[in-house]
C-alpha cells in the first residue's frame, strides 16, 4: 500500500469513528471519488480494521462504523499539527481573546498528555524547529493593552448569553460610570468594540463600547433574548474598521493614481467594494461603510496617490493632509 493510500485509509477510519459512521455517498463526497472507488475503500477498511461494523440506516443505506479504541493508537499528532496548535494559541492571545486561548491551551495539554513518551520526545524536536520557523511570522504594531478579567467576563457573557455589568467611560465623560448591557458581539480591529444593548435605554438599539475603556466587567446570572435580526458579520460590514456610526454610513469613493493602481488592486478595502479601471490607468473603488476617522488613518498612508471623491465629509477631513513625499505605499 502506498503512503498516500495509507493516509487516506487512516482518514477514512477516523471518519468511521463518528457515532453515525460513514456511507458510500459520504465517502465519495469527502474524497472526491466515484462510487466504485468508495466501495474499494470500505473493503480495505474492513480488511485492516476487523472491528468495523457494517449496518444499514433507516433509509437502507449501508454505513460503516469503527469503535474509536481501534484507531486511537494510530492517532498521535504530527509535529506540524502541534506547531499549528501552538501558533493558534499565540494568535488568540495577540487578539486578546484570552478565554479562547486558555481553552485551546488546556486542549493542547490534554493532547500532549495522550502522546506516548518516546513519540513525544521525537515530536518535540521537530516541533521546535517548526515553531522557530513560524517565529519569523508575526503581526507587529501597536494595540490596546488587554485587561484579562474584563476580556474573560465579556467572553463568558457572550456565550450565555448573560447580562454584563460594566464600569465604562465615554470619551466625553470625566470618569467611568456603571451600566448593565446585553452583549451581542465583539468587533476586532485597531480598537475592539463590544456591541451591546444598554438595558437602561430602551428603544435605542445596539451601542458600541470600546473595550479598553471598560474598567470592570461582571457576568450577571440573568440571561436575555438576542436580537433575532442581528448578525455580527453583517454588522461588521457597516464599518470600514471596527468602528460603526449610523450617521456616517453611506457611499465612499476613492480614486487611486495610475502608478498606485496596480498596488491598490491587491487590496480588499471593504467586503462591499466594487472596482473600476479608468482609461487613464487610475482605479476607482466604491463601497458603503462608516468610520471616517479610521478611513483617514488608512488614507494618510497613501499620501497623494489617492483622492477621495465622496463623501464630502471625508473629503474635508483629508484635503489638507495628503503628502507627496512618501517613498512607499502601504
């Protein structure tokens, strides 16, 4: 048996350990093969793993099920998989998703505890080399400092969902004040915003709370009904970055100079964007979003290689800040 076929057979064995097992149709879809090939794969599965059970479901479709204990000794993770797990934990920590990082780290410890000692020693050497290579890939740059207790409380409240008591300070306030909010989601970006409903202000819709301005957070025992029309992905598209302002939301039009157009084509500025190549070689990009200040931060990096055509409020913000001495584009 070739190495590739052995890997496919092991993959099939893992799929067969599911409670409902696996059918010929599911094998064909999973491996991209024809019905006859799927049959040959189940023949090989029964030959290599005598504990395979062949049954029929309520629709009289054949299914193959394998007890997990039969395949468990063959499932030691690879060095690549362990390195990816460690990298995933590091990325969650950099994103200040501390609760998720802690859960994944606990899973990592459980996985490592199940690896036989001799295999663990060998894997550690390979994993160290891979992590060293991965160490060359990082996301530099400033980010707000994280508050572990606040981040953990937000994570727990979102999973409930439970009401959250926060001590929060708005930009226009001298000091923080207490609020009870119903959290609906979290926007990640240059700044992080908790999307939540203020329980003391009925009929005002969802608000955005800068996470770094939340000084305390406590998960309450009281649950609540999520807004059935709310979707964090759709909501995030209303902003250019992590900030969203309904009064600013509208069409945005940028024009990139001909020499900057090839570079701009490699960018996805917003999920709703459309692009049009002009006869002079320039590029016009249109999208609908809000967050003019975050747009300004990005536009400044393009110097005079970009021109804002709409909206007028954004034109007014950037018109005196376009530079012609930037030697590189973002």
